[in-house]
C-alpha cells in the first residue's frame, strides 16, 4: 500500500477558511513541522487554502507535482466543509467507497455518549479506493493514506487533538522508517536573571566552538532560553554534542541556568526543596498570588508549599502578614523595610523554612522618580534569616509581574541550595 | 506608485526556515489575516517557504500569477537570510539602489542605543528601484511596496512587532481605500458556566433567525465564546445585526453572559464592585493564588481588592484563615464546612465585603469515590452572609484550576449585582 521508497521532504497543505481569516492561530503547523523534522523528514513548503474545492485541488496538485509527498489537514468533518476526500479522489481518479466497519465504529463511538450519528456523518465512512485507513481514537474522522501515480498523500483531520494523535501514533512511525535524511534534533537550555545581550557576550566562546550545532536565543518573560540544534547528526552524536555545549554554558552562567527542555522553575524549586525536606510560603503584594499559582500548578506541590498571604492592601500587610505601620509609614509599601517584615511575618505565622515576599510598582500608574514603574522589592526569609533585593523590571504590567514571579522563584531556588542554617 | 485599482483578494507568502521546522508558532499569519479581512480584502492563500532563494522566487512568482497582489513577511534582516529583496528585484527585473536617507536613519537609530551599525546592515538600505519605502518606526528594516508588470508586492519584516506596526500604519490605510469587497466583521459574546451543548440547544432559535450572520462556538477554559460574523455588511448594518443577535442571546442565557469582545471576567467584576464601592478578598486552597492573580492582573484593582490568604496546608487554613480543626476533621479540607469557615474567617480578618473561598481536588492524585478529581467547593461571603456550592470540573489539573478560578470570579460577579444586605 505504501511503497518503502525513502522520503526526504514533504509539503503540508492546511485546509480551512478560518486559517486565512486569522480567527484562529495555527498551532497545528508548528506541531507538524517539529514532529516531522524529528522523524528525519523536512517540511519543504506549507500552503494554506480556504474550504473551496478548486483551491484545495490546485494546492494539493501543485504540491504533489513539486514534492510527490503531501500531508493535508482539515476538510474531513461531517459538515459542508467535508470536501478534501472528494477533491482528492477526483485528483487520483479513484472512487469513494462507503466502508461499513468505519460506520459501525462511528455508531459505537456515538452510543458511548448516548447519541446517534446524523445522516451527515455517513460521509466520514467514505474512503478513496485503495487508501490505507488510519484509525482515529481521538475523534470520528479517520486519517487516510493514499498512494498513486501522483505520489503519496496523507489526509488528517484539522482538530488539533485528532491531528496530533494520528500524526504521532499512525504517521510518524511509518514516516521515520522511510526518512531519507537524518533527524533535526534540538535541545533547550533554560536561563533566567541574565539579559540576552550579557548572556551572548559571556557565552561567545562556547558559541564559537560549536561546530556541529547552531545556537538560537529565545528571550521571554521567564528568561532567555538557548536552543541548540543538530541538523544532521545521529541520535547518540547529537546527545554528546548537546551535553558538551550545555556543560560549557553551565560552566559560565552558573546558577542562572535552572534546567533544560520544558523544565519549569517552580517544579525545579519544589524538587530541590522536597529533597531537603524544606517548606515554603509566600507573601505577595504586586504579584497578587502569581507566585503561589506558579508553585501550585505543579502536581504534588503540597509536600512543600504551605500557602501564605496575598497582602495587596496595606491593612492586609499589617493584619495578616504582621507588617508594622512604622515600616509602611517610613518609606511606603514598596520598600526594603516592608518586604523584610512581610517575609519575617509570614515565616512566623506559617512556620515555613523559606518565604519570599514581593512588593512593587507593576503599573501602568503609581510610579514616581524614586520608584519608577517596574521597581520591585523582594524579601527572603531562610529559617528566620532575612535578606532583601531591589530590581527594576522593564515592560508592561503583565511583563513586570511575570518577571517578578520568576525572579522570586529563582531567588528561592538559589537559597534552597545552601544547607539551611541551624540544621 | 501604487495604482488605485481595486483589490479584492491577495496572497501571503511567509518566509523563514523556522516556520517550517515548527520551532515557533506562526502568530503573524493570524494577525495578517484578521487585519486584512477587516480592511475588506480577502486573503485567498498563504504559502510558507524556507530561507532559500529558489523557494522564495517560485512561491512569490506563482502567487503573483494567481492573484496579482502579494504580501511577504520575513527575509529582510541584516543576516544571511536577507534574500527577499534580491529575489524580488530579480523577479521584477529592477536593480537594487542604496538609499542614503535610509542608511542615515539606521545610523541614528543605532546611535540612540549607543551603537554603530555593522557593515552587514548596509543591505537594509537597499531598495528595488521604483519601490515605495514604508518607514519602520519599530525596527531597522523598512517595508517596501513594489508595483510592476507582474502585479503588486509588499515586503514586510518577519519580526512580529515590526510587521504589525507597518501593516497597521502603512499598509492597511492604503489597502482599505482600494478594498474591492466589504469588510468581514466579527463580534464575540462571552459566556461562562454553561456547557457548549446546553448553550447550543438553548440558543437554537436565535441561531436559526440569523439571516445575515454566522455563529461559531469557541469553547475554552473560561467558558464558551460565541463568535458572530458578518461576511458582507456595511459597518452600521453589521453593528445592528450584532446588537440584535447579542440581545437575543442575552435574553436566553441571562447572567451566563458576562461580556463581549476581549472582556475579562476579572475586569468586569472589578468594575461592578468599584461602582458599588465594594471590597474583595480571597481564600484559596486548590487554586493556590490564581483568583488573586486574575484580579490583580487588572490595572487599578487596588481600588477593590484587599488581598487574602493562600490556605494550601491545613495548618494555614487554621492559622491564617481561622478554620476550626473540627471543620477539617469532620469531612476533610475539601468540604462545605471548610469553605464556609474560610470565607467567613477571611471576611473577618480583612473586612472585605465579598470573599470567595475555594477548596478542591485538582489532581492528578488525591481523588476518592466520594470526592473525585475535579471536585471543588466554593464558599461566598457577602457582607457576612455565607453560602456554598459544589462543582465537579472535567479535565487536567490546569483545566480544573482554571475553571475553578473562572467559576469563583463568576460567582462573585453575580453576587456583586444584588445590593449587599445591610446597606
């Protein structure tokens, strides 16, 4: 059915009027590109067309003429936009057959939800003669893999969960076996608390020594991610090259590097604290609960995290976090004295080993010459020993709050590394 | 320079190897599609190619042959991928001229940041002869608008902020004046707390009566958005049709509808509370600060929001929120008794008019037959009068927490509508 000729590259044709109108951001394409590249096949072009038979026909036909291998997404639904199969069948000059087993599977799937498929669903059981049917466990429209004189064509549904399931479980294993090139592999090293330009200067020597990899800087609210890419290495070779490069970067940036890949700083922090048997609490003003939210997003955080106080109004800073009116009166709520008392007060009230306190001017209003928008004070209590830091963050209110939450987590992570005093 | 012939549709060609490898999600295309559609021009096709001169040439040339009007993004940077202009100049058979004023503007821009442009930046001052230069206030590469025998071609940079600035300020005004069709307009009605299928059943009559609009259901963590689209109406007509449809929907779904467009439920809540002079506090367990985070993300939230307690561990529920050990002992931390005491305790300690308390099983572990993963108890205190509700949310840990935070905000918003007792 699918001849075993090697596949070096392929084209994507994504079908859907919504994609061109910009109502939805096309996240499918990034997933397709990445997974196909990891399988060792290159996506050489991507075309997006609206739900129109002539547009679909010309895009698919041109792509097959150029590349002989095409994956389409979309146009397999039960509604009026169910036109991909008809167009493709005509193009490949093959009839559409109604396949009873597909229909029965559909009836059973509907029955599980107490429903009966509509007449319009019958089209989903139609298959261009000769196509391999890729069973869809994530929805109703099966994927289809058709080979013919024009080349090979894989049709996938446009619903992201169904496309991803079919691509990962049905397409990639077959594609990887026929990959003509080597896989494109990447490895991300995550840093925080160091600006992109400074980072670039410091690791210039590492960058210059990368002969088999390329390096990309990906700055964001949580810090700067460094993406290393191996364009043409076998898996073991790529892994060794990544390890060498990561080692070089870590040796220079030290604990500005907190992880790799998808590592989340909150998860990394919780892991370290759990290993040392430490407990955590927060005292948040300008972040308003964001540090707590980041920490509790991690499953199992209750082993470490006790809770804390959202001390937004001054009365709550006083009443629940135990900040003195003297401290607030002396230099305002955004001050060293206040974050120190917030951290100490919440440590006392919760008994947590580590506490971070955050108070700042997130904007857009409320800034002054002495305390411009972006000014944030952090207080850290480590088993009762309190220290404080002041940082001015750039960006919007959302940027400042996000950067402040990340800075708080990073400060906690650093402080959790040293053995706590008194132990 | 740009002849005033009408433009009915155009094609996009996005240039960048990263787009095909899936390292980045292509958010540019959605923005381009939406803004161009709003200007009354239809995007008929989108092609993405890698940084390769032959690929760029064939994609641009085919698109011009089909549509006579093309916008490209990417390939205008100072590095090796600076090939769009060269390819286009060759295609239009016109030379590239070095324009001193563009170079001077670049030198001045660099000087403002205390830098000097590199020799490689000189290419950014090269312009295909006859092209209209679109000044780029957001970066270094100007946009270019070229007209010729093959049609019209607009070249924009790929950096999102620069592309968006140039498109909005330089391209759209010129394009709108020549739009061949009417604009595609849309209007979003936001609902929460009502499942998609129930919503669809209830508003079926409204949907059937839409003769000039189409309706799309967009379910998400925050609820179900209803997008109404007018495909071919003048602005005033579209506005009237949207008002009628929205009125019909609101009459049926009542206060499940909390806003339109980009309205955020937390902002809508704060507005209502501010108008009534009410204050707000939170007592969060399973959401871990997410409700506070949502509220404080809104600028000016300090007029209403006092703060509260993140009561994750039972000791913090007792110590900071005043929950009795009896309540926790009777039916555990996820129970009606506990959320009632959390709400009342935080109301007492902060003096807030409205308080929401949230305690639930966010998973993935910790579920039981009596309290499966997704079970969340909410307690609401309205000037001391406390009530409670239990909901079981579907989905992942992130889904459950996000839905619970939205439910908490919705419950507060509903309760803030009634005049508070004792006033």
